[in-house]
C-alpha cells in the first residue's frame, strides 16, 4: 500500500558542515529542560563527556515529533550502558524556549533543547536552510553530530533532502562504540 504524501521531497543544496575529525563550533544559547532554561555553552557540555547534538526543524513540525519520539523510545543517554560514557543528548532549533518547554512536556522527553531563534548556530555549522515561501526565514536542516570532549566530530549526518531522517540504527551503533 502506498501512502499519499501531502508534501514534496525537496533536494537541498550541499552543506558545508563540520565533518568527522574536525572540531565543531562552540556556541552559547538558552538550554531548556523540563523545569527551566539557562544560557549554556556547548563546550561546557562536551567538557563533561560525549554529546550527541541534533539539529531539527521547528517544534511542532512532524519531522521534529518523529525524531524525538524515536530518540526517547530508544532511551539514548538514559540506558545503563550509556551511563559509563556520560552521553548527553541535546537538540537545537529555531523554536523559542517557551516552545521547547511545551515540546518537552508534550513528548514526555528527558532531553534538553538549545533555543536558537535567529538560526545562528545552524549558520555556524553550515546547515542553515531557507524555508520555502518565507522571505528571510531559515531553520537548520536535520543533522546529527556526535562530539567528544574536545568537540571533535566522531560521527556526522546531515540531510540532503527535506524531509529526511537519520539512520537511527547507525547512530546507535556509534553510541554503543563509545
């Protein structure tokens, strides 16, 4: 049975993102959890151990919902085998801290999300994507970066179409190898 899609799959131009072996840019933005938010630097998180940094579409969009449901169900960063590695899983999108708080509550997520309404972090990472029909509005294309304590990229996946989803099993294999 073929499901009818209400959208077109769109090819995205090449991205100039940090790749495996390169140091990912540092940034500081509000980091939202279940209770509050505070400004945090990526380098402060990586100093504590590996970080899986996920860029996603704005909160409420189906790709974001699907992605976080998958990650939550796989318990990344919350499995007994991850405790020794100290893995932190964090997201980043253009959604406001208030929108992130709602998403965290609605998805019953125990993950933190960076709020980047100006999309500056995605621009630093070379993954900013202009939204069709919205002059001057962009968001990050879906992307996943596994970073070590020095912010060196250990794994990278960046969407080349919209919508696109990472290979969750491939990422899980990388996490298991930590």
